[in-house]
């Protein structure tokens, strides 16, 4: 199994962080201009979309426990070598710590080695740094906010 784990601490409430992770209008501000579409219920489909409508990734909401835990199946849709690896799993865990929330993202794949995990291991730190900045200062990181190709 290939795995990428990222932990960050964000000065916000679990509810505000949950909204930032699941609200498409909020996501556009920090996620390369992209957003997710889902009705955020167990068994629902979800997709990560570019502003032009192309789908980068898609899957299913496997578990949802707002504002504590979200588990998604994750399948890349654009690069054939990443899509061929099949489904990965992405787990978001939020843990309140006084005026801060510990956010842990675990992205894993049965493929070993996994090109998808290698690719996302460069993307998640940028996305989460921009999210942290947006929640704590009101501004996403400008250099990171450029839309992905």
C-alpha cells in the first residue's frame, strides 16, 4: 500500500473548517480555482472539477460525520497512467484543540508504488497551506491560487 499523510493545525472552528472542505464556493478560493461537487451524504458521488467543467477526480462519499470525519473513494480521471491505478481513498479527520483544529489527511492506494500518491503528495501541502492562510488571514496564497492546467 502507498500512503501520504499530512497533518496541519488551523486556527478556526471544526464547523468553519468543515464548511471550507465541503463548500464549492469556498473551495474555489484556495484549491487552484477548482471545486468539489457532492450532496455530502454517505453513498453519494463526488467529483473535483476545474472551472471549465473538466473532471479531475471522482468517487464516492464512503463515510461522513460532520464536522469530524469524511472518507472518499478517489479515482483520477485525466492522466491515463494515474487513472489506471484504480481507486484510492482519502480520509479527512478534524480534531478540535481549544481554538485550533488538527486536520489530518490520509490519502492511500493499493498500488505500490503509486504514481497517484506521488503526484498528490506535492499537491496536498500547497492546497492545505492555502486553506490555512485563507481561514486564518482571510486570504489564500496568491502563488498557489493559479488554476491547474
